[in-house]
C-alpha cells in the first residue's frame, strides 16, 4: 500500500487498479503517508495559505429534481427566495470590506437567472471590484450564455460533474437530466477559458469504489483547475433522504489523492465536511485542501439554502466568522490568504 502512495506522490498518477486498491484498502499507516505527501505538495505550492471565497447563494429556486438535493424542484417545503441585484451587490460590498477578493454566485437553475439579468450584474461587479475574481456556480447553461458571462467578467465556473459514471449519474438524476450535457458544459467552460471546477459527492447511495475511480480518472484526464469534493449528507425531504451520510475518512483520502494528482489545483475543504464536524474541515486542509468558502449570503436567507440538512452557514462558516476561522487555522499552522488566488499552472 505504501508503495502505491509513493508512486502517486512521485508520478502524480496511478492506473485504475492502483486507485481502487488505495481507496479500498488504505490502512492507517498508508493514510498517514498519503496525508503527509498531500500536505507537503500543498505546502510547496501554496505555503500555509488558505484562500477564502465569499459564497453568495443567489436563488434556491431550481428547475431540476436531483434525487439527493434538498432544494430540488419537488420539495414543496422549501421557502423559496431569490436575491435582488441590490442584495447581491450589497453582499459583495460587505464581503469586500471583510477582505474577500473572490465572490462566488451560486444558485439553483432558476429561470429568472437569465443572461439579460446576469450579464449586467457581472459587469457591475467587475467594474466595482476590478481587483476581485467573479466565480459562477449556476448549473448547466448554453455555450453562448457561458461565453457572455465570461466576456462580462466572470473568470471561474464551478460545475461538479457529480458522477463520471453515466450509470451512477442516471441513478442520481431524473431522465430530464443528461450526463452527456453535463460533460459537454464542462468542456465548453474549459474551452471558453474559465478556470473550471469539477467534483462529486462521496458516499452518495449506489456509489462504489469503482465509481470513485472513474471520477479520479476523469479528473486526471480533464485536469480541472478546481475540485470540490464533499461527503453526501442526506436531506429527509428527498428520495435519498433515508441513506446514511458519506464517510469523512474516504472524503479526506480523495482530497489527498486529488492534491497529489493535480498539485496546483484549488481544492476547497467543503461546507459539507464542515457540516459534519468543524474538525473534519480542518482535516481537509491538512489533507491538501487550500480553499474555504464562507457564506456571504444575507443571514435571513441562509437557512433556506439547505441542499442537505444541517448545512453550516454560521460561525466559522460565515463571512463574519473570519476571526474564528483564522484562529482555528492558526492552531493547525495555517493562515487565511486574502489574495484573489487565481489558478497558476505548474509549468
Ligand atoms: N449532500 C452533499 N452534497 C450535496 N450537493 C447537493 N446535494 C447534496 C447533499 N445532499 C452538492 C452537489 C452540488 C453541490 C452544490 O452540492 O454535488 O453540485
């Protein structure tokens, strides 16, 4: 097992069988070694800096009906909201004052989030905060929409692939959603020039080790700039609500592996990890993650963006909680970086 870890650390790739044995039979010694290498690689690229991104959840309306997600269309118990441009800009202002230099607009696939509305909004943000990066996480859109948003000033886009395995993807989504279209969107985003983020949940019902190996191989091939990996957390008002949460340990192992595979990637220690325990989020950083995305949404809507139950949005997960966050990071030898933190390639 240790030999596999050594190989991954030095060659940055393994074959399918290598990833499968690593994930399936990683004992404590191998895990510690994996973590040591992942932390070293992150240190050598980023020092002890952890980038922060201010997350603004712009709308929890969603046309989709993903079986795992709490804000799926058929969940009638969600109190739906959409932020106005003024609310979004005021969240940016608040965030800028707190030191954020990246704003992430995340939302469900809301029909009201048209290009006609988003393009001027992104332009305004870009004009007001020329020293900030604008990241979008608004789901599947057309090529022309992505291009217009890019031209308006957005430079990063997060679109988790959710499952490299088409069969698993189809188990997690209704037939109205297509694995092909998701892959096409990710390719288009990359081709337009966005710093592009992919990723998946760990421990989602029906997911096997082989599915995760497929995820790793896909990311090895597509080399995303950002990779978001978090444990699945059930939401009782969804079809998958009675399944257990994903494993923190397996999530941490995957973060380590992705760090070794893509040394300069921006990897968040996700809110889902933090929601299971604040300890787990710090462990994510110790496993090579180098981004944290505190919540900048107006506090009265934060509870309504429950993609899973118990989603953390206050304390160190809140933009106002940067002090707590920086203290927690300091305890493990890391510090918040207030830089914009664009992706820089290795070569
Ligand atoms: N548990 C964990 N993560 C979830 N996501 C959606 N629902 C859940 C859940 N129940 C993730 C998806 C999506 C991202 C915004 O949140 O991977 O892409």
